[in-house]
């Protein structure tokens, strides 16, 4: 936790916040904070700044808060991701949030196992928990938007063309394709497939929606690694 | 597992291999392979090619193997990494192996907790296990070399200058430094710090050894994410 993220409900006055639970435990056990210490804080969806610990006890912590800095800029990207397996999903949500992706679409694909859609990690609270961990890690305050699309074809045919309009549309796909571009200075819509990749029919539909396949080399990377590598290369 | 990795001991004839255990289980349960199927195979430290399943039973699998393709090229990099916490260590070893890093130095640092050095995940067999998983993921056959350096100062003062000689030496370090270069076409020695970063004294010693600090932006990334992002940016 590199940023203590405060929510509206934590504020007991405009410049005072009171915490308990997970964040209190972290301050006590990991930061080993003490009264008087100054910590980096941010308000969810708002500014970042400093918090001075007025009280730190086993029940709650109270901070005097000064918020005067904007959060870091997001990347100008919409990421479409074939729904990963549940354990990977949690990590990918943290990665996406920590790297500054503002919009993530979790999408069905032929090679997504049906059981993946049953995971409790897709519940809104579970998604939010991982996104918050990513913000705390990277020092950001703005939650990414997560859109869940259980039907590939209607989404890609009906909604994607508009979503991708005016952006550089890319499909991360191993094979004999151009290399993924570097350091682009335009918005991107990037689609990353499941383990085993998109099937040809899906690549065709994504192409019809304005996205073109690009590759990252011969090596097949895990989804989380591919997401990070593609984002780092693009921006 | 995108590549079935065979070891010397698996070969019952020059072009025949027999497997049991984890890899057999994976073939049966994940690949749902059947006799006659053709699989991508590689020989540890050697060539890659195809294996045809002659026999697949609950006790063992036997393959007829043709090895005729070289493994993918490694990145021209030596990665120095402050020893991560045990759980992260395992994932980082897989990542490093899957991305084609040929040499990894696990290094002490002021902010590495002493207990991290006690983990069983640092045993040679445990390290090898994770590296093999990375090779199977990315389709490579050549294990990275992993060097363990429990003492920062003697390593950085006495061994690093020679190791980094003739390479672009970089320290991944958040702060007011030049941005990490992109798409370099020369060998690199890259040092990535622990959670919380290198301390100034360590940055000084690394600088004296010929490495210079570079940054990836305002966001603080987890070690695994930073490794992937820096490698994807450099190559």
C-alpha cells in the first residue's frame, strides 16, 4: 500500500478522516506507523496529498488530511480482455488498475471456460476490491470502469465499432502479424485473448470492427504478463 | 503448458521419450490428449519440435520425437533483482524465464526483509521448478542462470563492474530521472529494487558500478509488473 485511499464515508470533517479494519491493520503492522507520522493519502475519485496521524489505536486511526495534488493521468486506452481464469482475473484487475487503464471490458471468447463466469470474483464488490488494491499500489485514486460482456458476437458487432472509433484498434495475437507498435501518441483499443488465443472467427469479427492483429514475438506469455508488456510497449 | 519440455532422463531412445507424473497429468487433464496426437515438445537445453503420442495411459506416455527447431533467442540482458518476498519470488522466476532473460542475480538490499532469505523457494530445485514453468509457458528450452548474492556491497563493488562492462547499465528507480529508454539495440544490465525501492546509498554504489537511474513514470508498480514493463520497453 503506497497510498492510503480514503472514501467519502471515512471523513468525519472536511479535513479529517477516521479509519478502521484492513487499512488500520496495514498501518499498524506493515507501515508500523505512529501518531504524528505523515502518510501519503488520496480520496477515492479525487485528489491526493498528505495525512497526519492524530490518533492511532487498536480501534481506529484519525488523520488530518490535506488534498492538493491530482492523481496521475490514465492511459488513453480501452482494454478488451477475454475473461481469464478466476485466480488470474484477480491479479489482472490489480495490474490493469495499477497501470492506469481507465476502461476494461471482460469479454467472452470460445476458449473461455464456461465455469469462469461463475466465479465470485466477478461480483462487483470483489472486482472493486482488486481495483482498489491496484490504486493503493500505484498511487492513483480513480477506479477504472469494468464492463462485463458475456456475449462476444453482439458486443463485437454492435458496440465495439463505436467504442473503437477514432482509436488505434489492435488485437494482441501471436502469429505472422506486424509487431505491436511502440510509444504511440493516440488512443488505443486493445483486445487480448484467452489462454490458447482468439479463434480465427473471433479475429475476423474483431478485424471487421476495426482492430488489426499485432504480435509481441514468438514467446507465449501469460495473460497478466501480456497485458503489462503490451501496455508498456504502447505508452 | 505450451511446450512439453523433455529432459535427458525422459529419453528411452534417441527419438523416443517416456513421461509420467506432472506432465502426464497435464496432458491427460488439461490438453485432454489422445494417442496419435501431435504435441509441441522441446528438449531442455536443446532443440524444439513435435512429439507424436504413441501411447497414453494412466501410468505413462510415450512419444516419438522430432527435434529440428532452435529455441527463441534470449534477451541480451542481465537482470539484478532485490530478493522479492517468497510468493512474489516464485512468480518473478516464471516471468523472467518466460520473457527470455538469460541471467538473473537475486541480490540483497537494505529493504529486503532478512526472513526472505530463509524461504524454501530459494532452494535450487524450487527455483528450477519455477523456471521450467516459465519455459513451458513461453516455449523455450534454455534455463536462465540464477545467481544468489546475499551481500550487496561486495557484489556491487567487486563483481558488478565487470558484469556490466560493455552493457547499458540501468537502475529502475522511481523519481526525477530520465525515462527508461525504448527499443535499445545493445546489451543491458538492469537493476530493479525491492518494494520501497533502493536506498540512496545503494543507488550510489550501483551508479559507481556504471549503472544509471531511469524511471517508468509516477506509478509505483509491483516488482513482477515492473520487471515485465521494463523488459517490454527495452526490447
